[in-house]
C-alpha cells in the first residue's frame, strides 16, 4: 500500500474505487466498507483507495472538546494495509478544508485527483461543510459525475452496536473482550522501546519497556493484559503491564511486556513494535512486598497462558 497526499495521485490512467472517513480503530464496520472497495476494484481492474484525515476531523471542528483516539495515523495505516488496499490518501484536515462544499470535495478529491468511478460509504453518510451533502446531493453526484455510489449499514451486527465511540468506552473501562469483538482484531498499540530499570529481571520476569503512546491515544486502565508483541514478522504472546509500578516507588506511566516464551526478533531501544491487546486480566495494585508481587505475577502468567491456549484452540487469528 502506498500512502499519498493531495499533491500526489494514483496512476493517472486508472480509475478508482474509493471510500472516505476517519476510520478510527478500523473496526468491523469500517472493514465492511474497505473490503467492498478492494473487492470492487479487483473485479474491475481499478485502484482501491481509502481517503482519511489527519488530524481526526473532530479535533478541528470541535477543538474545545477532549480528543481521544483508538488509532494514531501510523496504526490506522497498518490496519488498512492488512485489508489489501492499494492507496491510502492522507488529507491534512484544517479549517480551510473543513469549509469545502460537498460539490467541491467530490470534484477536487474524488473526481479530479482520484478519478473515482465508484464510491463506497456507510448508510447515512454525509459530506462537506456541516455535513450538507446528504442523500439528495449524492444522487445528483451520481448523475453529474457518472460515479456509482454503494451504501452499507455499518452500525449493527448481530445486535451488537459497532462504533468508534462505543469501542473507546469499552477500552477505557477495561472491557477488552467487547472492544475486540467490535474491532474484529485485538486492540493495537504501537510503542517505542525504552530503557527500563530491570526490576522485572530481578523478580524473574524480564520485560521489554515501552514509552506511553501520545496522550490522545486511548489505553486500557492501568493493570495487566494478555497481549502479543509483533516485530519484524515475529509474534510473541505474553503479559502487558501498563501503569506506574506503585509497588516500587511511583514511576512515569509506561508499558512493560513479558513474553511467555521469548524467541526471535525483539525491538532494540528506540525501535517501535506493535502490541496487540486482547484481554484485560486485572487492575493495577500496590503490593506489600516483592514476594507478594511475584506470587501475583505467576498467577497472571498462568491466566494469560490459559487465555492463549483457549484462543488458539479455536484456530482464530483476530489480527487477520
């Protein structure tokens, strides 16, 4: 997948099948749209293109509100690439761009830049300033620009409400199993390895330490989770801790990963890795001494091993 800006375009001789949105989290609903884009593009020999915005449109339209995101742009791009998309168009969203009329957006971006022949969007989607480009405008655009518009209902699947807002709430409240169900993949955290104090090694549980992601990135509550570390094609199941290590003098909030069975490539200090979080195991606690902490860590590791055994027995890779 190639990442483009508005100054670039896909191969000019090819038309495109396109979808547009923030795609925060790239959840199951988003995946319906994106897979439809890829399928239609492959069937007709066109480019498959996903158009997204950076920063999230909400940050520009409602700057007074707190901004919390399921995915950084880097994470969003990684999740979209897994779906087989040819091009990801990254639009720098600002006040000027937000003022575009629906007509200007369609002509400038979809037609002139991407040569869109088909546009895949969710039911009820609207475009342009103040979302004025609704059903009536879309019908007119189909006729004027000879573009096929395909809509899909993304809000529910088997009576489960699927939305980025609901997923953010599930993650922050530690209901990772619900978040994973709505996402269709474990919760992705991309983080940079940093130098630790080697306290884990002293306790018999060596860990890789990672910096806390940007403040707007949604994280589970402080505590222990079942997770997998992905680096250069190597995937390691293990225990992920997030917090300030209250038992050993409060430190800055950070991430620590302990591999159940360490083998293969792992990131060096300063390198980034992907952490796929599947299950919240327990909340953060202060222990009276190192011995009590070690006993709890052994129990955590046993619980996490059992979690992965159960998941693997089902033969289901949620990252697919």
